[in-house]
């Protein structure tokens, strides 16, 4: 966080004709503008940390209280699918970082390619997520009116529970699995919402990138979006073990 | 020797500067699509005033109902909706944005020597989010209202009412983002856009106060957002996260809600304290006593403010040891506010004091905030909180700090910076009268409520035992006077737009950078980038500058 | 006095005699709390006076007219330290004093009698152990420590007795307790102080403090016949608790004789003291509260039993001081109509041994 650009050495000459087109007039120079935008994005991500923090707090409390229920409920999630999704997302972070590098080094086609790859990987993630969600819907594991405890009361009726070698849960413990799924849907749903917004912006960026908007030296947008995308990735890296990997041996 | 420091240009020749941020462009779109922080500040000023009077009307209805012990003016359900909406409107649509969104938006860039905030488009977005939230609240009111109390306590709000909880929650969620973006904008601006020479410790204390409040806005509001999301899910789908029957804990909502809502009160008061610093300094012609202490105490309030939320929950079933910790921390957070009061008081020592309207409001603030803040200690002390919590003592406490404190600070700031924003002076005599009327009305309205509280009258009651009637009647009578006190400024400030005296650049002879430009300011604020080569509140620098100007042949306007 | 109209004079007298800043002090903790409140009012008054005096004095002495040139003063570390340390010191005194009172209010003495209170929209139900039920009223004896064990059936409520200076939330899902010792017979306000919906302001009542003899009389007149424990006994049988919690050596559940107040080792390794909260949790969420040495087969009773029912069961269990008593339960309730279908193994009466031999609880 460099404040140096805030204290310049002299009065700025009226250089209206000499500044790049993208310099907004309330900034002295592009460095100040890029610096400010960057700082703003980090701050925004901090607010997102606080936002998800509330959900993580609820999760930590209830997992502590209802551990057996959380274990059984977590066995309903598919580690292969979740793991693959994690791979997709980490790769997309890599392609995004490559994209930023391409923008910095003014490689237009490279940038467009990386953005497209990131886009596809993101869509892939969402696709697999929707498969997982539809599985949950079929099995009546969506909290609320239709929530069913059968998989936990009678693990033999359920492939995932059987595979995990779960014992049948008593009714009062089984009831608490609904809390797990509430948090599962709230957390992954909120994460997916952030992904959808990100993918939307990516789509917009692909168009602008092919028009050369980010390879003319003004890379702030790509950089800041990269930060956002990495943040969404990091949230998932926390979600995956917390939700999928409870007590797996 | 005059009693006032006001120094206006010669009214026979003075004119409002032709080129200024108001005259730069015309037409509705130039306002609705503006990026100019000053215009956005004015947009906020108008909308906040509108919502204030809606909240005030609701308050009037409350006090009218409470004239009699029975619930006879309106159905109890309606009364419950009235006090809920009063709280929601006043807190989220008035108090939280009041000083930051109007005066902060307008003056923060000018005070640090910048041309605008760091993110003007985000600033405009903030206003639109605020308006959407506000309109949604109005729609909620018209389509039946909500009656959960502004605190949305679960499980009442999730399973036991049929009113518009979701739309109100959505409105607050949206307005919350307005607040987050404003805070974000301020922090980036203060860090990255200070003029050359404007070091941190040369910043006006108004800026420090807004910096501290912005930290709270940015870090606290998202937690309210997630609390509302979970509330909505619980209410619609029944996810169970707050439902004991499903293993959830209704206290979790309380924790999440108060984690924001306690810092929220510091979001509301810190900018007001910033105003008081400016006003007291200007009208005593002195640098604020203990500048560093006041600056650090703002940050201290913000930091400590995050760690005291459970003092709203002392009797709710949290563990005794949690109560100990939170009570202790509450004592710690009270100290910086006390420090400020004493610093402001000693700013008066050996000053040269005049009593224009902003100063009157500032004095009112100091007395009333002292009372309000001290009664906060009554409540933060766990033992006495048992007797006083959930009664009118709480109502009186927060109205003393919010209305006697924050609202007075807001009015002080509006009057102080009115000449800069509009180029016109407000009429001094009637405004001083309004300040005094407000002060008297306020005390009549809210002081009896302390007594009602110690006597045990619960809050949010539509009907009450007959023995509490006298105090309630006093309170309502006071509210009438208070209403007059608030109506007057709307009238005379509007009048002054056309008929007020021309103010000139620096009618108060104040030292801030914003006073070294024309009134109203240019859209780009400064013709040349200012260079800060003196400390804040340097009245000697101002004197030297004036002498220099007198030596030149200068014409104003 | 001739000039004052009689109506105004009457009003003034009435006002002066009735008007007080504090409610009557009717409990042992009230004077203690009032003492702290007075201290705080005093400190606040002094603080406020200092600030107001200083502001007034400075405004007069240093008004522009009298003091046209301001003297720039940066600050004073000594003063800063003074007005940091003194307020902090005073606040810390209040903190400690208040914390002591807080702990006192929420730590009931061992000899307190217990009354259950269930709050629901929009009434307070008080359940005395002897079977007396009250709605929006609570009769208590003066001079005895009374503990209230409270719970809500729906939303948050708050049980407030201003004259006793006590108040506590009644929340859904778990018990909260508060205690007091009333000093002066009389009738005092009972308020619900946590906003709970439409008729929140109607959820008020009377706390009636009686002398011990009057209280005994009241108890005798107001009983519905069956005490809470007796009701609990019927529930115990009708819910087939005795199917597992009986006196047989091969019983599937631990014997509950003398379990209240005992220390229990759970299968999770935790050690708990059995109190009201534990019993309630064990009935509703048994799987997390299995005594060591027993299988986790107790079914949950969530949804099958009301808060009053749980209270009755707890009272029954509290009074179970021997296995013989449990056996009596089975004997007595076997013949009740609702037991007809319940052919629980315990219905076959095993040899009843002398109470002393089976008085221990499996640890």
C-alpha cells in the first residue's frame, strides 16, 4: 500500500493534452489511479471476507455442537466431484493469473485465450455444482419442507451412506443434519452466486479484451478482476475441506 | 468589537460566482448521472431530509399514542408497525448516512485537497442503492408495514409474524451496500488522494472521524448483510439455523445482528464528532486541544467498538463470563468519548469564543452527549443493566446520543457548511432560536424517559400502567416543541437559498482547505492543486494569508 | 395557599407523594442495586456539572468580547492522562461493583425454592411444584429465596419485576434462571420486556408477595390437586420411560433415582452435573447425553411433549430419591387407562427389594 503517489514533488502542470485517455480527471496520474483502484478492490475483498465470515462462524459453532450429524451429512457429498471442482477452480485461477501477465506484457490474443479458458473452467465448475445440487434435490436433502431424514436413519437405503459405512443415526441426531445442509447450501450457494457474477464480468471482459482495451497499458480492470477471482477461489479452498472432508479416512 | 466572527463580503457588490458546481450543468440528468461528489452530497441531503421527516412523523404517532395509558389511538398491531418503521427509517435511512453521505461526501475531498473521491461512479451507485433501499422501505410501509422491531429478533421475525419482514430485510440489505461503498470510497480517498504536504497528522479531525467510521462501515455492515440473508432463508425455507426445534440457536442471530449494530452506533456518532471538532475550533479560533488524542480516540472507538456487541445481550442467556468480558470492554470504549468531550471543552480555554448557530448546536451536543454517554455506562455495567435494560432507560439513552448528540452535530454541520455549499448565509437570529427550541424540546421529550426507565416502564409498549402517564405526557409535549425546532431549519434554509446574504469564500474565517476556495465551489474544487504547508487549525497561517491578500488588490467573486 | 386552586394543590400533593424516581425496593438485591445506581447518578451529575461549568466559565471568560485573541495551545499530556485515568478508574469501579451484583442476581443460593415459568405469546404461566398454576401472576413468600426456571414456548420474552430489580429473558430452546428474595408483602408489576408481537404490552401481571403464613394458605387454596411431580409421574408412565429407566438389573437405561444433582459420566467422556437443563436436553436430544455404560437407544421426545410436560417430568425426577419410588411409579401407573396398551417389560413386577439396597445410581 504505497502512499508515495499521494505526496508529489510539485504542482501538477496543466497537462491536459498529455495524459492517457483512460486517466480520470480527479487523479494526478495513472499510477495514482491504478493504486487507488487496486486498494479499493482489496478493501472490497475484505468486506467479502466479513460477509462469508458470518457463515463460517455459524458453521464452526454448529459443527462443534453436532459433530456426528455433520459427519454423516458430509458423507453425502461426492469427493470426486468436489475434488474435480477444486481442480477446475485452481486451474482457472492459474489461467486468470496468466491472463493478467498477458495484459501486462500486452499479449492480446494470449489474454483473450486465458480469459476464455477461465470462463470455460468457471462454467465447468458451475456445471458440476448443478449436478451436485440436483442430486441433493432428488434425495430430499434440501432443507425445508421436503427435507428427508431417511438416508441417515437407514444408511442402507442410500448409496453414499452405505459406501461410507455409516451407522444409522438416532432421530434426534439425524435432525441436525438439516443444519449441515442449510449451511452447505448457504455457503456454496453464496459462493456460486459470486462465481456467476464473476463469469458474467469475464464474458464482458472477453469482448473488451478482443478489442484491445486491456493491452494498451491500462490493465487495472484485469488486475482487479484477477484479485476477485482469486478470492472466490480461496473461499472455495476453505469450503471444500470444511464441507466435504469432515472425518474422512 | 463585534460578537461574531462572521466576515461577509460587501453585500452591495457581492455575487455568487458564476461558475460553480451548481451552475456547471443543468437539467435533471446532469444531477442523476453526476460523478461530482458535491452534487451527490446534495442529492443525499435532499433524500435524507425526506426520510427524516417520515421517521419524524412516525415518532409523532408514537408519542400521540403514548399520551394515554391505553392502546386507544391505533390498533396495537399498528403501533408495533409504527415504532418498527420509525427505527428502521431513522437508523438506516437517516442516521447512518447523515453526516458521511452529505457533509462527508461534499467536504472530504476538499479537505484533503483532492478533486473528487477516488471512485465517483461508485459514489453515485451508493446513492442509487440508498434510494432503492429507501423506496423499498416506503413500499413496505404502504403495503402493510413490518412489526418485528428494527432489531428483527428471531424467532419472532422468522416464524411468528405475517408482515413484510423480507422486503424490509431486502431494503436494509441494499441500503447496507450503499454504506459499505461510501466507507470504501472514503478509505481509498484518504489513503491515496491527499494533496502534497497533507500528512496524516495535518488532516482535519473531521477526516479522522470519517476514516474511523468508514472502517466500521466496511468491516461491520457485511455481517449485517449475512444475518439478513440467513434470516430470509430461515423465514422462507426454514433452514433451521435459528430454530431450536431443528438444533439451531436463536441467539446466533443476536450475535450476528449486534456484531454490526453495535459498531453501527459508532458509525452514526463518529462523523458527528468530526463536525464538532471543526465547529468548536472555528468558533474559538483555536486549534483543537490535544489534536493527536482526539484523532487517536476516533480510531480507538472504532477498534474497541467491534468488541463490545454482547452488551446488548447481557440478560439473554449468554454465559456470566462472557458478560464479564463484554462489560469490561464496554468500559474501555467509553473512555475515548470522554477524552473527546474534555478535549473540546479545553479547546475553549483561552480561545476567542462566539456563539453563532453552529456553536450553539455544538454546545448542545456536548451537554447532551455527555448525559447520553454516561447513561451508556449505566447500561454497560452488567449489574445495573439487569434493571435498566429493555426499559425506557434504553430508549432515552440512545435518543440522547443519537438525537441530542448526532442530530445536533448534523445540524451544526449543515449550518456551518451551508455558506460553502450554497454560497448563501442562513439567517442567524431565527436559526439560533431554532437551536434553543430544539434543545429545550429535546430535554422535555427524552429526559422523562430516563425516569420512566428506572421506574420500570418497558419499551415498545402501546399501553402502560396509569402511574406512568404524567411522564409520558411531558415527553409528548416536549416532542411537539422538538418538532417545531426541526421544522424551522427546513423553512429558513430553503428561504436562504434565494434571500440569504452572499457568503463569500470564508465567512467563518476557518482554516480548512475547503474554505480557501469560492462558495459554492467549482466542480473541480481547486483551480490549482493545493499544497499543504501548515498544520491543521493554524489560525496564525490564516491571519498571515489574509494580510497578504489585503496587500494585493483582490476582488472576490 | 389561598392563591393556589385546590385542584392544583391536590394534584401537586398526589404527584409528590406518588412520584418517585425508583420503584419500591421489595427484594434483598434492590437496595444493593439502587446503591450502585445512586453512585452512578452521583458520578454522572458531578461529571456533567464539571463539563457544563467548564463550558460556561470558558464561554464567559473567553468570549470574543472579553478575549479577542486566542492563545494557541497544543495540548497537555498531564490533562490527557488525568481525564483518561479518572474516568477509566470510575468506570472500572462501576464495572466491578456491577459485576458483583450481576453474579449475585444470577447465582441462586442453594436453599432457593424453585418455581417454573413458561412464557408464551402472550401470557406468563407459573408452575409451582405443588401443582399451583398461575397465569400472569406469581405468588411468592416474603423472606424466602425464590428461583425462577424459565423457558419460552415460542419467541423471546423477558420476565421483569422492576420492584425486585430482576429481569431475565425466557428463550425458546433452553432454560434461563433468575432468583430473588422478596422482602415486603405487596403487589408489584410484572412486565414482559422483550418485544414479542402483537400483545407484548398486554403480557403484564402481578407479583404478589405474601407473608409466609398467607403464602401457605394460598398454596393450600390454589392447588389443582396434583403436584407437578405427580403429573410428571403420570407422564413418565404414559411415555413408557419406565420401559428402560426401571429398577431391573438388566434395565436398558440408567435408574433415575437420586440422579438430580449427581455427577454423571457420559459416553463422550464428558462429565456433567445433572440439572434442569441437562434433563431437558437429555429428553429432547438423548443421543448426545448417553450415560457411560449404556447403549444410545433412547428415542427423542422432541415434538411429543410440551414444555410444561418436560417441567413435570423434571420435577418428578428431582423428587425421585429411591429405586423403590420408581417401582411405585410403575405399580401406581400400571392401572391408569393410558397404560393399558403399554405392555412394557417392567410391568412384570420383579421382586421388590428393600429401598436401601438399590439406592445407588450406576456411574
